[in-house]
C-alpha cells in the first residue's frame, strides 16, 4: 500500500465544485474508483473462486457441533475445506435447479428469487454461493422478523422457494394461506427421523410432510437436494456483473422495509474496496455472527472467503459468542457499537473502576497508553501490555489484528479505550445497504476517534447544502448532506421507482440523509441526520439520534428513546437501565434503596432511582458539551427492554421512533405534566 498521510485523508477532484455543494472527494491513497481487485473477478461466485484458488484444501467454513445433547455443550470447530464447499455448492445448485424446473414446472433457469431464513451457519453460505453460481438471486429474511414482515417480503419479492432452518418450517406453513407464491421449502436440517417411529405411531417426519402436503407445499431437505444434484450435475451458469445478486430489505424505522437491489458488480466493488483498506489473506480467521440479512455481515463474510481465509460460525446464541470467539481466536473481528459498549462497560469495571491496587495500576496503564495513542505512537506498550493488557486481549481470543465497528456511531472514549485495551487496530466504518456497506472507513493506525476516515476506494462523496438546517458547503469546514457515487451504489428499490428517484439522482449520486462535515484532516464526520429531526417549541432543531448516542455511552444506559416535538420546549426520555450497572450505582449512591432488595422492575418505579439516573445522564451531557435544550429534562425508567417482538426495534436494533412514541404516549404525557408543574411556581413569582 502507498504511504498514508493521516493528516490529509481525502482529495478534492479539481473542477468539481458547484454552487450549493462541495467538490467531489476521494480516498487520498486510492484515487481511482475500484470496480474489482482482479479483471477475472466479476461476480459473487468469482469472489469465492478466488479463495478456492488460494486455499483449495485449506479450511473454509467451520462450525461447533454439539457434543453433549443433554447440556448443549459444543466442541471445537469442525471444518469443511474450500474444495469440499465448492462440491457442495455445485451439487446443491444443480439439485435446486432440477427441483425448480422439473418438480415445480418452472421453466426459468436464471433470475429467480430464493429466500433464505436462518441464523448464520455454513448452509447459509452454501445456498448463497449456489445461487450465485447458477444466476439465481437470494432474498434474506431476518431470523428475528415478525410474521407480518416475513409475509410482506415473501409476497413482495414473489418468492416460491425458501431455504430455512428447521425451526422456521412451522412458521411458513402456518402462514401459507397468506403466501400464495410459496411452493417449496428446503430445510437446512434433515427432516428424516433418525429412529423409526413405533408401530401405529406416525413419525415426526411424516407429520411435518403431511402438513406441508396439506398446505400444497413441497418439503425437502438440503441433504436430499445435494444428493440429487450430485447424480445430475449441471454446469455453472454464471451471471452478468449487472445481474441481481440479492434483494436486501432494509429495516426501516417506519412502515415496511424497502428491497434494495444489489448486483454482483456492487458486491465485487465493495469487497475489493474493503480489501484495499483492511487487507486480508489466507491466514486470516473471521467469525460470522452479524446477521446475514444485513449488508455488514454479508460483506465481512465474503471478504474472509475471497482471500482464502477461515470463516467460523458462532453457535447461534449471542450469550455464548465470547466462548465461540475464544475457541476460534479470530484475526479479524467485525462488530457493532451495541456489543462494544457492553464490552467496554465490563472492561472498565474490571480495570480502571476496580478497587485497590488493581484499579490504581489499571488507571496508570490506561492513562499512559491513551497519551501515547493520542500522540500517534500506536496502541501497544511493551511494559503495560505485558503487565495488564495481554490478559484483556484474551477476551477476543488474543489474535485480533483488526477490528471494524459499523452500523451506528461509537463514542470517542469507547473507541480509544478499546484500541489500547485490545492492543489492536480498531477502525470505525460507515455505510448503508444502498452502498453495499462500504462508504468510508479509518485508515490503518488511525489514532484519533470521532470521525469516519476516508471514502473507500470503490466510491466518492460530496456534500450538498441543507440551508434549512444551516449546513453549508461554504462553512469553514464544509458541511452538508452526504452523497455517494460509485460501482458499489445499489440499483434502486425493487418495484418502487418513486423511492428510487428520491434516493438516487440523475447523476448517480445516492443521497444518504446523513449530515456530514469534512474536518481539518480531510476526514468525514457525521454531525446530524436530515430525516430524523424536529423543532422544539422555541424553534431549535433537535437530532435525537445524535443525543441518544451521547447518553448511550454511559454504562447505565442499555437502551434509550429520546422524545420531543414542536409543541414542547424540552426533551424527555425512556431509558432501559442496565440491571448490573444499576445495582452497582445504587450500592454506591442510594444504599438505603439497595438494602430493600427490590426487583429490577420495582427499582425502575422508584422516583429516587429515576432521579439518580437522570443526574448521571446530565453529567454525561455536560461532559459532551450538549446545549441546554439538548438535555433530557425528565426520564421514565423502563424495565422491559425494547425488542423486535414488542415492535420497538428494527432487526438492526434501531429504535422505531413512531412506534415508541405511540407505545409510551401516556408516560410521555405524564413527564411533560410533571415538568409543567415544576415551572408553574416560577411563573407565579413573576
């Protein structure tokens, strides 16, 4: 890689400035837009073939089988080689096409949507790559989607075939009357009973098959499809780069999701751009746990496979993810702030907030390493790492060379602490489904936080004025809506020309809705959101997500929804406190409450507890230099977490703001009434 100047990370292309917008910015090191790292790599299957060429008989896909059915204990990772995976891809693709053509009587041999519904597992990748090898395209269903959204996506995409884990077969059959297109369900798990049923007793296999037949759906498993394909192999039918690779439904915070059309060229350019910035080779090990119905997970997994690395799947339970990581020992770790904030809170408690000599030693170690980091001296230290941090890095297996966080902003202090605690390169990325995950990312050895680095080599950006919010390209540091253009930008929204025209202009620029700034080092900084804004009664604009991200950095906040509107002059918040942190804070600040041994739900109803949490949030807001009207003036403590099941979270764990507003309408009204009663005596004095 050419030398990197972290003080000048973007270049502005000469002669590209126009009235009301900046010029066009590109990566200062990789100035030419990247379509592919190789002229031979043009499709998703080509990406895998590149890894196959490098690591033919090396491990490819790994999982941890259950070794003790009674306890659910899992063993070490068991691997399939690249050669073995490639054979399975060909067998499954051949069998799938034979089933579609001869059993379902569908004469088409390409551009057919295939649904995939399960948690991350090797069969997911095999099905996905088989579709890529035979010019079919996938439609991923979120494993945690509610029935209404599953119904919408299957019908909107006109899916006849769904490949799923066994636990979703019943879900599909129960909804069959609402899914007129559904004809074939392929189970990733065997549907044949290992032990024959007793005399006169129908087997589970027979029962589920009979139910499917009653619903006029053919039910088979992957094992039988692969066996049939092995007997009648078909040559690969490679797609064109412009063909659809997948329909990825974006988890909007309002209404039903939109189907983003992503081509093979989109994926190739995004993976190629990611490799130029993050590196990767056959010695890398990556863990697959980010949802594969989300673009971030898809790109990080393909990056591992593209260069012949190992891709190990988590066991399907986030509660045992750390155990999976310690067994796998990944070298690359893609993650999200929601997880990192939890890790940060636990590390802080066990290091700098620890009592006695441990805390004193940790505080000195952290202070020394942070000072070095901020001076550009790196994230390692010969003495303090040996004494303190080599133990900390074992939490992620001890081998991580690069960690990438994306999907939401992460606090500066969290980022810097994790860099020195894990002794590795931690980078923040920025992207969207519509840019195939890749828009901007930190350079190697970045030592500052609070920005998003530079554009990937696969795209360029510009900022457009948003005068109603007073963000202008002529500001001392240019500000405006971030627009993205490049071969990684999606083809549009499926069956929705109006939304497509709103998102992509006539010159091919995707309008993100995010407000950005180019700082003195040429880095992109997200400062606001164009869509999720509102005015308070006094006329001040509020970007609630930005403020929520400030508050969420504190360990006491597990989840938060900030509310305000143009009829009110103050903000209020619904806060789900972290139970463990709440107990620790009570013991330190309200011991008389802690002594009552109240349940978590009962604690959330205590006014003193709510005041304690609000005081803590106020401290956090002051430290972050929030303006007076940006502070939450009242809070309601919620003991029931926001979830996909109660329809307050999207599948990517973003708060559904309209739903939250409706769900907590009574509590919001009561908070404003309480605030008014506090103000009234002051008015009376006047």
